[in-house]
């Protein structure tokens, strides 16, 4: 599980320079940017905060996100 302190400081790497980049913790397996809609998986309790990874999921509806996220390739 991700600590509450970590969740408070994490920001979307694509938005943080121009916007707030605030992230919502979704179903304890995804971090969703409230500005751009990128979705970052949490794999083995580690947030995968790579812009390319967030881009893969940006068009997927929150309700369609797989739980747990697929393993990283």
C-alpha cells in the first residue's frame, strides 16, 4: 500500500511544471491526473510515474481500468 505522505507529494510528471498535476488514487491501483487525465498504474505498491505509461491509459475510462494493472513489459 502507498503511504498517505507519498500520495500527498506525488504529481503528474507531464503537468507539474504548468499546472497542479494533482493525482487521485483510484481503486488503490491507479493514480489519475486531475488536469490531463493520464493514468499511472501502481504495480507491487510502486507508482509507475512514467509519462509514456500514463499516455497508454489516457483514453481508457476509469471504470475500464484493469485491477490489478497489467505487469510492466
